[in-house]
C-alpha cells in the first residue's frame, strides 16, 4: 500500500497521472490502476480526473497533507542509503527478539543482506534481554522504550495488541458480543499479563478483563501456536500475527476493541558514534516496519 501512497503523492506533485508516470517510468495504465486500487482500499475518491487535469478532492487534500512529508523523508533516506551502499562493509552485530525476527521481520533480514552483501550481519536472536554493551553489539531491537540512561534509542514503529482466534474455534463456542463475554471462553496468555486492558476504538470506552488462563506461557510464540491450533482466544501484538491475519488462519475477536500498542525500538550505547552500516540498518528497519505497520 505504501507504494501506492508514494504514487499518489507524485501524481499531485507532478500535476497529473501521465506526468507522474513519466517521472516514475510507469505505464499510464499502471498509474491509473494503482490509484484506483488505493481509492478502493480507502473507500474515498482522492482526485477529480478529467482529460486535461487532476484536482484534489477534500479527502485527497487531507490524505496528501498527511503523507507528503513522510514520502519525502522515505525517498531522501532511500537516496542516502543508495549513495552509501558502496561504502558499507564489515561486521555488524545485532541483538533481536526471536519472535518478531522469525515472524514479520524475516523478509527484512533477507532483503537487507541481499542489498548490502559486503556487510557481514551477525544476528543474535533470543527473548532474554541481553546486555548490548557486554555483548559488544552494534544495535539491538527491543519491544518498548528502555529506561537505561546508558542507551540511546529510536522508535521504529508500533502495533496495537488485538484479540484473535481461529474461525474454527469461534464457530464451535459461545458468541462474543462484548468483552465481558470472554469469561465464557478459553483464554491463552503469557506470564507477563494476567489482565487485558481494552479500549473501544469507536466509543473510547475502556474495560479491563481479569484473565483466568486455560494455558499460560512465557513466550508469545507458544501462545500463537495454541491459538492457531483452535485452543482459544489470545491477545497478541499485530506484528506477531501479520501473516496469519492475511491468510485468514486467525481472525479478530471483538474487532472494535484493542489493547495498548507495542512499540519497537532500535537501541545502541550512549556516547558511541553509530557507524554508517549501523545507521543504514537502523533506517532500513524503520522504513520496513513503517511499511508493514503504518501508524494512524
């Protein structure tokens, strides 16, 4: 979807579909098809189109103002990375959580190593919070902001936590109409969260469910495995289950309700000047995560 947003911004900036197609070296039919796809996804018409000109609708004006600066930042970063590409080489050690690296970040690592073959990526995976300084790592990925004053950090993105289950489980159990109905269902959770604070995204009403778990684990991967095996309902960050939601293996439960967002940070030791390859990976991760988990 981000590619279509970039195209829309260029249509506005270039003054029309054909001009944007020439600027981006895209056939006119492709430009038209992708714009229509974006409008269809949004359920909004973004441009008034005629044979001679394109003008923004009211919704298009709002959408353009929301994304124009972000597209410019992405393209500037991509340009800078392309300029640095030939200069980037050597070992780069990164600590990262096992769950998300085996999940939605997996294609990012593959594409990064292909894009920068001269960088020797040493990826140390684990769900324990290893000391980045003691491990002499260049960067680390963390879920949630870090309070350690010896660390610097940059937020790469965030995702809401949502209730999910398999369609098979839901068709074989009591209907859910409101959060209190969770009491009638099998719940699967982690040792870190014995209550689920939920907010209704439409009414802003709040509800905290005190959980009596049927199964409980210290690793969210096992929570996901149990849910995918039709064993019950779980509350998971969206980035843990992107693929399962896309394929329909998991579906949302009480879709108007969600929990607190989980934030993803890149961290590195304070007082240390980041190498070009570290900056390259940090910015590469930022772009990828924003594409996968757009905010707002």
